[in-house]
C-alpha cells in the first residue's frame, strides 16, 4: 500500500483556495485549516490514508451547500413566502396584540370606534375585521378572568408549599 497519493493539479489548486497550510505548534503536525471556519484537518502530505482530498472536498462542499441555501433563501420567491407567513396573524394573536397595546397605551375603548383608527387597522391587517369597542371590552373581561384564575392557581400552589413547610 502506498503511503501517499498522487493528486491532480486541479484538486490541489481547488483545495488550497479553501484551506491554509499550517503547523500545529503543540504537536508540530502539518495541518490544513479551512479559511471559512478555521476547522483543521491533517495536512494532505502527512495523512497516510491516502484519501485526504475526499474529506477536504467534503468540507468544501458543506460550505458551498450553505452558500447555495443562503442564496436560495434570498430569492424573491422565498422572501415573498416568508413575508406572507409573517404578515398573517392568527385571529387570537391579532386580538391579543390589540388588547395588549390598548392596555399598555392606556387607550379608552372608544379608540376602537374612531373611524380613522378602524381605517388604519383595516389597511394594516386586511385579513382581520377591525374590532369595535364592545368586542375589545369583552376581550379585556376574558383576559381579566384568565389572569385572576392564574393568580388563584399560583396562590394555591404557594399555599400548598407553605402548608407543607409548616407540617414538617
Ligand atoms: Zn470550513
């Protein structure tokens, strides 16, 4: 078995545009270092399995595939698709965001009956019907009930912990 392999000029040239030749100062081993991600491989001249280009080529390929994927992601088609997914809010999310904003900004319920605001919502979220004052009121009531229940549950959990602590 030969302990070396003849490399065609093309393979060599291609690899060394992707790898730097280096010496590991701790072990004095020659290395091939990827210029993109600094991953190191045994230097082809010291690698005795005679199969070095396949691992180096494989590594180059992983970078090329990543690049390809990136360029695909950047295509208008992908952009439009992802954009569309981001645009469409589920109704429950739409309601939650509206309610949260209204509470945080201290809006009165009448905000939702202001025609200009309704127009803005219908333009910004054409998939959703802009809610009126009554609907938002009911949302808030529901959210308040839910919050109360959550607090109750949390308190119940705490009390059981406390009583446990007192028992022992
Ligand atoms: Zn790399």
